[in-house]
């Protein structure tokens, strides 16, 4: 099976530009992994403990709920940034 054609903007890159492009895409891959892992943590915390925390903690003291909100925000931010850094990459794996 033949390779997919190279994007027009990437056909005449210098060696340094190719290395910078690879670094950007690897960083995007890392952020996607971090985003997926924090999404898993957020899901587990939300399903297992947030309801109990909201129902039984007094007043504004809901640490598990706040933790779930923070990890959810980190997850969304990492996923969006990772997707934007890996734009133009047409393979499933980078290695």
C-alpha cells in the first residue's frame, strides 16, 4: 500500500523545520495522553464519590467535587491543545 501524499506546506522543509514539526507533534501526543488519563480519573471520581460528597459535605466544603472539576478542566484543556498541536498528522501512532 502506498504512503499518503505529503501535505503541500510540508514538502520543502529544512531539517531543522522537520525536527521542530516532529517535536510539536510529539508534544501534542503527550498532551493527548495526559488529557485521556485525567479524563479517566475525572470519570472515576465523578462516578464513585462526587454524589456522596455533594450530599453529605456541609456548606461549601466539597473537596471531591472541586477536584473533579479541576481534573475535568485539565483534561479538556490538554485534549484541545493536543489536538491542535498534532494537526496535519495522518497516522495513528507516531513511533
